[in-house]
């Protein structure tokens, strides 16, 4: 296993852990079990409005601005660069910062919700 593949696996694991933390917080904040499943739908749809399928430069003006500044674009671009063997320090740093921020917000939100309900 090369270093780029290992870094890609590690980056994917970090992103998945951050998203699971936010999904957990969204589920904890929901009032009913039925609404808990629906609260994560916007989080699931975010990758589709990123550079995952179409490069941001080829999108329309409104979509491009949104895609460039949402958390999944740097995550996807850093993983794409790692798999291609041409990692970008800027995208990787932004992806790690987004993941850390999402995980921290999710953890603190879930903790506060749990303490309030307990």
C-alpha cells in the first residue's frame, strides 16, 4: 500500500467520523424518531452540490459559489489529489479544518442536547 492510498483512507475515515458526529447531533436534536431520519437529508445532499461530480469551474455562477465554499469540496478535492498522486496542501488543510470543525460542533451540540434531556 502506497503512502497516498494510506493517506486517502485516513482522510476518508476522518471525514466519515466528522459526518457521523454531525448526524448524531442532528438526530439528538430531533423531537421524534421519524424526524431524526429527515434531519440528515441536507447533510446527505451536500456532496451532490460540490465538485464531486462536476468540476466547480464548469458550474453556473450560483452553484459555483456555493460549491467552492461548502465543506465537501475541499474534502473531495484532497481525496481526489491523494488518489491521483498529486496532493494539494491547501485542499488537505481546508479539508482537515472542515472535518475538525464539523466534528467539534457535532460533539458539543450532541453533548449539550444529551445533558439537557437527561
